[in-house]
């Protein structure tokens, strides 16, 4: 089943498709009221939602590619220090100084 795209004079230079949905009358009424309260329309809300929904996978792929490129270009490294879970969660302070106790990092 294909969509029927027709020129719409509200959108210059773009061919748009009309979409018909089935929705409960009370829900549509509440959505229209809320949209009006926010200075928009249900049509605009649905168009924005579908634009974000359709583009989200592509945006995620681009973000992942950017993150991997940044990681590959990073000059910082992890180093040689290794900690155990106990080392990281040690919270006892030395009574006289309030400083954390020193742990043996010569592993």
C-alpha cells in the first residue's frame, strides 16, 4: 500500500503526503488543547515526532562514529595502575589526619 503525495501550498517547494490516523475523540481533543497551550498544533507535533523518530537511528550511528573517531584520536592512555574493587571502595579515614589510608599500589 503506497502513500499518495500531493503538492501542498502551505509547504513551498516540497511535496508532502497526507496521513490519516484513527484516534479516540477524547484523546485528540486533549492533544489539541495541550498543543494550543504550547502554541503549536497536533499536526506539527506529529510531524516533529516522526522526523525525530525516522532520523534517530541515523543520528545514533553518526554519534557512535564520532565517539569512536574521538577515541581513536585521543592521546591519553589508561596507564599501568590497577585497582581492585576493594581499593576503589575503601572509605576508612586515618583518625588523626582524616586522610585516606595509603594502599599498596606496587602490583
